């Protein structure tokens, strides 16, 4: 099969001659090849892995250093210090101290957590000697699959197959207690940044959320009745801003005024605030600090008094200003000059916003957002648990050391690894993140990884969720922002209350991790920025002077802004600086911002200089031949990453033809604007927008084939228990999947053609009987007999065998024998002699799968405890057992595919069964094309009654033409043409977004092969044998079978169970509930 070269809109015939590489480049052929090169090193799931690797290798050591020493009050000479910390590889301890490595597959089967021990080296004082202990385990850390600590890291396909893993599984999730869970990407407002907005009373205010290692607080400056105030939640009352400046040690009114600005319009607005000091009689720093101390809340006083018990109130106020208000601005030895400049800058911005000189900030602008990934969230949680672990150790040492002699105290005997282990496992299992220091209480941070299809899994890895209340009907945060272009997928968002709040990453988006700040500050100083603390207001706000900020902190000022920006970009392009550092200007505020913090969204662009893209056809050829990688493109300054803020400073062309003298960057490929799910739709730019959104949701419900590699076989489908041992205990497999006749570049990039989720059905668009109204489909019975739409459903059943406190345990007994017939009774017919159903048995509704018995009493009475303490005889023999069998409940019989016995840490052992049903499509089953056109099967017709064309070909599906006009899914029409041309030509066609094969080219192929250029055929009626009156649109379209099937939903009852309280019939199919006839019925 030949693969056709994609002629996209932007890559028409390249006239550039290869001999003259410096001739003007009209277009760069095949520049889309940069996309797979990018996805090899970044993108999709790589951000989760990068973030977790950063935590394991770097962040965890920083956390240890920040909490390095444990001191106790009862013995001043005692200390314990951490020397090193590292995460080992995943292992399990079984039997008598046997430690062996463990694979993710085993954890899934045995319902265990895939975790690795955290090992530390410590030194402590024991009496008078210094003891060093190495390799102490302080807890276990759940390991992200495919991260640098995982056993699957950098393994090839053969090694993956040995470990029973699918090579196409992207990783990036955790396994806790046998369940696969993903930490969703969390959207937050960026910290340590000034935001100008209007408050509830319609006053302008400038707010900053300061976050440091210790605290998280919010400070605001606002205007009220012509005066300016500082608000903070540790103050009972808002404080006039001039008093804050006096408390900072700037006592002269003229200096305060100059610090805010020397322009007339600023002095006019600010003069009333300076008079406020005179009115209150505050002239010196001591008076100002006294005034602030009267407005402090008791909680912040306690914070200050913790530092030392007998501090006076002035010192408390000084401490508050240094470490709580604007906590992220450093104060060294109570020199508040930098904080004063920062506060003045906030006041200045409020004044400028009042006079409409600068616009107010948009909270929903994506440059003001930061995304938190698994690594950052686990780091927050781990630090909290590590502090708690140390506090417990400190308490124990405080208790024991005074009572015992210090020589006898052994730290290793008092280490409690369960604090960290349980804390992490419970948080990931429940999704609840509670950290009191940061007043952080979040729910739903982790979700069970959806394994319904490969696309559903990838979609979940790229999903972004915000902590915004979903019930509030607000349009702002939900709307599509221009700043999200290329960063977030415009189509992939759910319908309903989560609409616009739950988003997905686009294909080439990357999320940054933290970059060390100190080298950047040194670099900026070498590039000529001046120390702002040495300057007065007139110098700071001179016309050519720009304030330079690094991650929201002022680091200096420069009078050569252009030179500074160009130098940083030059160094970044040459590879001397990290590629994710961004620099941009705010011209109206005269500020240069340098960002190196984590959670910024960025994506790569081709650099354009003087109207010429730096990437040429030769570079792309070298990439295709494997002589260059994407990293080479970055290091040679051909491609660079821009974040949302720096994009605002750039002029980006989408196609080569748009390049002009001002252009700074060129888009690599327009189809990367869409995410992984929307990229699967052929010709999405020809569809009405909501249809693409519907397909993004339905593509995740399509039934797919799981392919699993071993060294010899190529299994399709039935592997249930390997990566397909689904957490939702349900697995759907399509029996005869097919590759898409019309595919897109994204399908190839995310490997979906190896795991397709549907079949190419021959569709006739016409009306047939009345059973096709309202989007219903008519299916050909012979196609169903040949296997169209057939699927296998696997369901998991689990029985856990427990031990109880009174030394009894669950048992499994053999089948009960009927005394008269001497055969097992009907419910037990399928059981083997061990009381467990055999593989290959067909089980009917209400038959027993596992004949389990539980002791009638599982707790110990007081008499039994006393008896058992004094004697060795078995006092528990008289407990009776009651039947608690596992029963198969489904009206349709199923076959037993697999039986597995295993054990985990808590229970005695577990029995897992896998039942299998093969289902063929029936009336009411749901199908969908890739264009959001969903419909149920309305009628199944014999092939003899179906229309046929001159070649004797019958359609598999008849679709009503009324599905097109109102839906406007023109992409589906073009897909039919592309599929038909591809079948006749023997090759796949491309329907990539904003490109793909042209309709004219497809029609040309149809004409060459003797078909109508519009894809219409002459059909003959199967009922009358006469030709149909009009031409019928006829050809292959890719159809997905969805998980919604009648057999799972069909339900009826006459009489049945009622609820005790209301005496109404119970609700729901599983409880055999009633059907409510409401007012509408």
C-alpha cells in the first residue's frame, strides 16, 4: 500500500530549487515531520513524566534540606540530621524479609499499590557519640508508570511483552490498591503576580497572591474615597498606604510620593493618602509600627510570638511586614526598600487603572494561569507528610530521652513509615488533597483512568480541570479565550455543567517545570540591570527606564530594554539558557518580565528572521533521514518554545504565505491547534463546531480492540486480565476492527491505527421504510452475520477471603448435592469440586460462581478472650458458617473466560473471575460516525430487500438524508468521497484538519475509475427490482460502535421490591426497581 504525500493548504508545490537553498522559500515541504519529532521528546503524557521525574530527582532533596534537622527541648545536645534521601526502585516484601522487584501488571492482578521505598541516611547523637545510619526506609512513594523510577523505563517492545505490558500504553498514571488512577492537571491563577481588577464594590484594586515554602497569603491595594489602603487577612482593618511606607522606614513624605511616581497625575491622586498620616499623627517608623500592631489579628500575633515569647508588639508588626504581607518579596535584616518599591508599584498601577492609562487584567487570560501537574501536587503532599513524620519523631524523642539514658535511644526503632505511605496512598486513592499550611482543600484531584478505549485513556492524560464551581452559571471562565490558541483544544470539552471548565491540551503543548532562579539573576546583572534599591523614584520612573521582574519579584531596572530582551533570546536560541525561559514586556507599565516558573503552557514555533523561516527543506530532509532530532532544531536556533505571554510579544504567521517583514515566528503545522481526540476527526474544518465537540465525547465511548504483544503471538481482544483488567471491571472489544480509510496525521502520531475503534461501513444515504427517522440506522442482516459491529464484553467478578479478629476466616466449600438425584443442585451445577466455577462453563442467571461461606460471628466476646488467653485449645470451633456465595446476575448467559487465585497484603486471598459474552448488534444499539452523527439501529433488513448497485454491492447501513441539512457535517460527505476514492485506488487518503486531500483530486479519481464525481450511484430497489428514482450518495464511512447497548439497559417489572420507608417501588435496574410515570408521561 502506498502512502500518499500530504498536500496541505500550506505545503503546495515547492518551487524552491534544492541547489539554491538561500533562494526565497515559498513553502517548506513536509514540515509536519517536526510534529512526530517533537512528540518523541515532549507532549501528550511526557509532561506528567517530566514533572514526576523532577520531583523524584530534585524536589524531594530540596524538601529534605528545608526540614533537615530535628531538635528537642528536653535535651539541647541531641539532634538528628538527614544527610541524603532517595527513591529506590519498586519492590515488594514477602514472607521472611524476601524483597523482590515487582511489575505494574502484578500490582493490577493482586490489587496492590505500585510503590517504591524512600530511603534516607541520617546522623544523630546517641549519648556522646555521633551515629550515622544509612538506608533507613521512612515510607513508600507510589511510582508513576514509565517514569525514571519505573521498571518499564526505556524498555523495548520485547522487554515490555515479558512484563505483560502493552508497548502502546502511554504511562503517566499510578496504581494504588490495584486501581489505575490519574492525577488530573489542575488549573490555578498564577502566584506572585500583580493583578489589577475591580472588587465587589466596583473599586480598582491590585492584588498579589504570595506563595513561599511556608505560607500562602493574599495582599491587596485599593482606592476608597480618594485614599489608598492596604488590605490583608491578618489585619482586622485596612491600613492607609502611607503608614505602610512609614513602617517600611521611609519617613519623608517627599520620598514616599517620589517612590509612587513624580508625574503630576500620580501626585494629584496620591496627595490625599499622605495627608492621612498627618491626620492620624503618624510621622516616624515606630509610630507607624505601633499603629499597625493595633490592627493585627490574634492569629498573626501568635505567629509572631512563636518566634520568641517576650516580643513587644512593635516587633510583632515588624515581623508581619517582613514575612507575612507580600511574603514572596525578600526582606534581609529588616531592610524593606525592595518591598517598598514593590508596594509603590502596586499603588502606581491602581492609579493608572483609575485614569484608564492601563487596562484592567483579565483573570481568564491564559498567561495569568498556571497548571499544576502530578509532581508539584505530590511534592506539596509529601512535604506536609514529611513534616508530620518529623514532628512524630520529635514527640517520641522528647518523651523517651529524659526517662532513659540518652545512650540507649535508638532513632531507628521509632520510625513510623506508615505516616508517609498511607498519607500518599489515601490521597491518590480518594483524590482528596488537604494541606493546612496553604489552606488547601481540594477534592477530585485524581480519577480512575478510563480504559474504555485507547482514546479515552489519552484524553484523560491531557485533561485539565479547574477548581471553579461547576454549578455556577458564569460565562467568563467557560468561554474560549484567544490566548488559548494552540495551547488548548478548542473542541474537546464536555457538554453540560463542566463545559469550558474541563479542557484538554492541544497536540504540541508542553508544560514547564521549575528552573533555578539564581543563575538568571546573575545573568541579568551581567547584562546591565541596575540595583533598584539604590535608586530614587525619579530614576526608577524615568522615561527610558524599565523595571525588570523575575517570576513576579523585582530584580532591578534597565534603561536598555531592547538590548536586554534580545540578549536573553539570543542566549536561549544558542542553547546557553534553558529553552523554557520566557521574556516579555508590558509597555504601558514599563516592565520586563522574565519567567522561569513551573506550570506555564508553551509550544514550539519556527523562528523567522527578516521574512525568512530559519528551517529549510534541507533541514526537514535531514530530520527524515534521522540525521537531526528535534533537540538539534532547538539547539541550532531553528525552533523555539514560546509561552502564552511571550506569544503576545511575537508576530506569528500560520502559513508561509502570511509571512511579512514584521513576522517573528511561523506555525509548525496548523492541525496541532487541536488536541488528541479532536485530531481524529477527518475534515473537522468542514463541520459545524458543536459536532466536533460531540465527537470528542463519543470517540472516548467507542469500542476498540486491545492488541497485546508477546514474543510469538499477536493477540486481539481476549487478554482481559493484562492491561485490560479494567478498573471499572468492564472491557468491551470489537471483533473485527479496521483501519480508517480516511485518516489524519494525528491518528498516525498517537498510534491509533494500531488500535482502531470501528469499521468502514458501506453507507447509502436514502430513506427506507419509516424505521430510519430521528437518526435511526437500518442495518443489513448479512453484514451482521459476517461480523459487522460484533463485540465481546468481559466483566470481572471478585471474591475476597478475609481473616477475622476471632481467628476465624472465610471458606470455600464444594457444591451442595441434591439427596434425591445425587447430583449437585441447579445453582451449583457449574461448580468444580473446589467450590469455584470452571473455565469454559456457561453460567445462567442466579447460578453460583464461588460457593463462599462466612463465619456467623467474626468478633471475639469477652469470655472468649479470657478463655483464649488461658488455654491453647480451639474455642472457636463451634462458630457456624453462613452462605455468602458470589452469584452471576445477568439475564443473558455468559462463558467463564478465566479464573485466578491470588493474594494481596490485607486479605487472605482473592478469587477473580472473568465472564465473557459475545454480542451482535440488535435493534437499539448505538452507533456513531466520526462527525458527532450518532444514531441507534432502527431495523435489521434481509440482504435480499436492500438496494444494490450495478456491481451487486449492498450497503451495510442505510442512513436518512435528513441527518445532514441541520447538522451541516460536510466533513462526513467528503469522508465518503475520500473513502470511495481510496478503495478504488488501493490507498489511504488524508482528511487532516486545515489541509487534507482536496475534493477536486478525490473526484478526479472517481471519474478515472468510472464513477460519478459526486460519489452518487444508481441503485436498484431490492423490494421491487426497479431502479430507484434518484441517484444515491453511496460509499464507505468509518463507523464506531459505542458502549451503549440495549442488553445493558433493557428493564421491565410487574411487581417487585418496595422501599421500607416510603413503600414505593425501589429505583434502578440493578435493584429490580419500578418505572416512574411522571407528569410528562
